């Protein structure tokens, strides 16, 4: 059963909800511009993004003197694009997919590899073929390096990528066997890349290569199918598995609907995924114009990056200098979300895991610096905890007595603003 479409025109509350979920946040003017429109039209317009970028992004990772410096500039440049770029939904999806097709800078230190990987996430963010997306990522030097498939050779199979392709990228746990992992590794042998290896070559462009002599061309049985499979065949079979539709639908519901999605609604998106042969654009258009989307208010805990970008977009995207953006990217890491470096290959868990005394304190300090500037008072953890409890109603009652800066500050540190 497909998702039920949202049939009413958007109220201001609906529009604000859409802006929070798809643009990280926005101004009153942006909310008013969507009010009164049809949900399907709003979703279509939001998904109609191209690959244009922010006009004045000051960060050029190729100017980094070391791998670490280039990575820092890559993170800052991506954060800048989220804040000031013309397509926040594209960047929100890229962030979502970076937590699905995980690549980490603990192993991937090559700047062109990271740039290529980020570009793939943007290009396929709401693409028409999940299979094509998975295939492009699988062949990317960043993924080949991160999950060691560049070391997968005939007679010496490396199972890392084969395992994560099933466990984390397509079917999920419980829908494949160890034999599938082993046979998949054999079939994926021979894919590698040349160039860009080692710290001295961190700016060198790597090049994908299929070493046919290193490919195991024997017969394999994989997910119930038998043949002399080559690497693209394995990606195709994994992406087409019936359970992949459910796994990907659940990921999208966690990103746009709720930290703990309703499984009936997930099945609705999975049905669209299957019916369209993995058309992510179609799945997202249905999802972002559905009843379940508009009825799920404040059911997602904003991650550190979403909190930072949401605060700045809500404030009208004030101009910040390059050093401040770098500091904000580092702050996201201190809050638990270092861009391009999740804790493990399965990505950040998200949800309630984002929130603890330390991260709430950092959020309050950021809110104070963005709104009160030099007038910001010292912030302590007990104040943070009080705002989550009985002080909430008192805070609301006091808003009318405050000036605009103080009112905005309390809005950004409110329990409600931690949620989307």
C-alpha cells in the first residue's frame, strides 16, 4: 500500500515543518512563501535541484598543505554549502547518504577522492536509480580504499566491501548468508584504482581500474542466483533484493519522518521503491507530500550539523567569515558529528544519542554566540538541564519581556529547537 497523500494546502505550521525537515530551517519569509501551496507541488519543486553551488565558497581543499589541512577545508567547504548554498535539500540528502554509504577520513586522505565521493552523493541524492548510485559509489576510489576492495584479488578475496554491501548498503542484516558474503567477494575481485596513494600524493587524482587478471571468473552463487558474476552483477543483485526496498525506505523515513519510523509507513515507501525499480526521486516525492510526513512533528532529534545549519538558516544566514565556518565544522565534531568521519562504518546512530549534558552545553554556547555576541552570559550545564524540565513554561512566559536578541537566543536553546 502506498503512502496517503497530504490533500490539504499547507498552513503556516505545515510550511514551517517542511522547511525544517528539507532546508535545515528557514526564515518567516521562506515559510510564508510556501503557505497555501499544494503539498505535491512543494515537494516537486524542492526535489528539482541541480548541481549549482554557493557562489562565494571561500574553501579550496586543493590549497591544503597537508592531508589534514585539505580534509579540514573539505569539511568547512561542505558546511558552507549547507548554510549558504542554493539547494539545502540536496545537501541534506548528501548528509543522509554520507551516513549510509559511509567513507571515513581516518583511511581516505586523498582530496580528489573525497571530492569525487561528495559529488556522487549530490548527483545521486534524489536520483532515478538506487542501483546506479550504489554502483558509482562502489567503484569510487574513496569506497574502494575505505572498505579495502582495492585489495580484493583472485585467490585472495577481501570480504570487507562484500559484507557491508549487504549488511549496511542494501538488504540489511538477516537477509543473506556468510556464503553470499564469500561469493560476493570473489565476484567483486579485480576492482582497484591507481594513483593518489600515500600522504605525499594526497592531491593526486586517482583513477578507477578493473584488473581483469585479478578477477575470479569462476562460477558463483549469490543471493540465490548462479553465474560467472562480475562486480556490477553483484551490485545489481544486492540492489534489486526485495528487502533492499525496505532497508532504504527506513533510512529515508529516519531522515525525514521520525527517529523511530512507523513500519507501516516504511512499507508504503518500500512499495514505491519496488514499483519504480529503485527510483529515489519518486520515493522522496511521495514521502515529502504524504500525510505521515506532515503528521510527524518534532520526532527527529537534530544532529549537530543540522542544529548548526538550522540555527544559521533560521537567522537568515548571517555572513560569517571563513575562520568562523572552520570553527563551526570543528564544533560539530566536538558535538559528536565530525563530517566525513562517523564513528564506525555503520555511521552515526543519531536520535537520542546526539543529546547529553556536554553537547547541550555546546549548543547553548553556540546559540549565545550567534544571537547575543559579546552580551552572552556564562552558560552552565544546570541551566541546560533546567530548560528541559519544569522551567520550559516559565521560559515561554518570559519571552514577551525580552528584547529580540534574548528572545532569539531562548528560541535556539529551547527543547523544541533541538527537534525537527
